[in-house]
C-alpha cells in the first residue's frame, strides 16, 4: 500500500523530501557545503537569530530546564509562560492571552471549543489546513465560501436556520497567496447575522499594521474583532502560538480547549525568546520598514521580468506557474543558482496552481534581492515560464 501511494505521487511530481540545512535560518543558509540565499522563511523580521532573542532562550533554559514537564494545568505555570501571556496581551491591546505549542494546536483546539454539533462553520476556501481540520473536529456542519467572496458568504448566512450558532473562519493573511481577508466586511457580516468570527493572523502578527499588531490593526478593526489567534514562530522568531482577547473568552478556552488542557506546555526557552522578540518589535519599527522596502523591490523586479504573481499584499510573494512538474523544475534551477525557494504543489494549493512561494525578510540586503532576480530570470527562461 505504501509503495503504491509513493509511486502514484512520483508519477504526478508530488513527492516531497526534506532538504537538510547546515545552519540556522537566515537570509543566507548553508546547504551541502555551500552558501545559498533563503527566500522561503517566515522569519520576516530576522528575529530567530537575534542575539537578544537567543540569549533570552538560553537564560530561560538554564534557569527552568529544556522542557516544561507537562500541561500547565497539571504541573504548574512557569514564569516565562506567564510573562509571555502578559506581554502578548499588552502588545495586542487585549485583556488576556493564552499560549499553545503551535498554531496548529491552537486552531484544532480553539475551534471545537467555540462551536460543536448542531452549529455551522463557514470557512474561506483557502483557509489554512489547521483551520479546516479544527472545523472538521468540531462536529459542526462545515460549508466553504469562495475565497474572499463576501456575496457568497452573505448568501450562505442568509440560508441558515434562524438562531443557529455560526462561526466564520478565515486567515488574516493567506499563507499561499499572500493576500488579505477583507476583515471589515467580515466583521460587518458577522454582526449583521449574529455570527462569530475567528481570525488566524499567523502571518500578520509582527508584520501588518502600524505597530505590527496584525491584520486587525492594519484594517483598524481591533475593537470589532476582539478574539483572534497569532503565532510566535514566524515574525516573532520563536515557536508556539497564542489566542488573545477578552478575559472571559480566554478563561473559557482554558477550561474547554483540549489542545491546551492536555498538551505539554511550550518550552521555557521558546516562551522567553518570544518575550524578547516582542520587545524588539516594539522598539525597532525600522525592521518592518526594511521588510516592506525589500518586498516592494522584489515584487517590482518580478513584475518587470514578466512573472505572474498572486494578488499578494504581504511579504509572501507567490509566482504562479501551474503544472507541478514545471514548478519542481523551476525550484531545482533556482537551487542550482544558489537560491532556495521551493515549489508548492497540490494538495497544499489547488490543482494546476503550483507555484514558487517566495518570502522576503527585513534582513535581505539589496544585493541579495538583485542576485535572486537574476536567478529567477534564468529559471524562468530555462523552464519556459518566461
């Protein structure tokens, strides 16, 4: 059975493999003994290797140990966890926050806690897999609305039984297209139809908004969407996730969210690292300015070369290619020219929409971007994309 499945994947050019790195994440990584420019990391602000972030992780590890021992409701709550949740609440302008081991754990735990059998979930077609999995685990009926199509969503809301508990689920920044959910319109529909709105702002946290507080800040709807989720493993350079919101909501999740209640707590080191990263995000807004300058330089270069880009509004810049085989050859050509930006193929994205998902960070130099554009042009010409 396993061999047949793998052979089928290979025939469709959908086989995955792990590419070993010989260095930490950064604009330049070491692969097979050579330096390669990395354009595939979600470490948007370059904080994963920041000396203060690393030092905070080391100090907490030396003080409290490498692991947390158990779930916090079982073996207690360590100071780094408490400090992190307090820092996150301040950063997000919320009353409280609750942390998880990963964004996946946050979503597959929170959604079933918020809605169950008899309820209705309306999810964007391009929602992250963790949102879809959490929706399925809830036992509620799940309906998919066309990507960012508010008319379709309104039609689905209008068809539901009066008074039926309903949860609208969406990403803030969509991870494979880089575009944004129309949060003001979503908030209006949720209010009009007495539905609840759950926003996964993993890729918005630290990046979007004047202060990096996320897509809700970008749109100015923080008061209208009081409960939302974000991750610590992207712009904040650590690992884990959080949900921030009013204190009753967070206390409810503490009592009902199974992935929090029964999951081992994040390591003290990762929690302390995230606290340090939050301090840098607040203290150094120039990191976001560099990020957006780099994003504009790279997007402009891709468009000048003639690539077809997804409608991105973030540092996620997908080059649309189509066939999985072509996307795979494109990525191989890039790596041969010292650029690491892998092909994204089904089932991660819909059929015939394979792409090179490029991400840029604040730490890429102008020379890195110019070097990448030369390599992308070569790869495009050799694969027939250009």
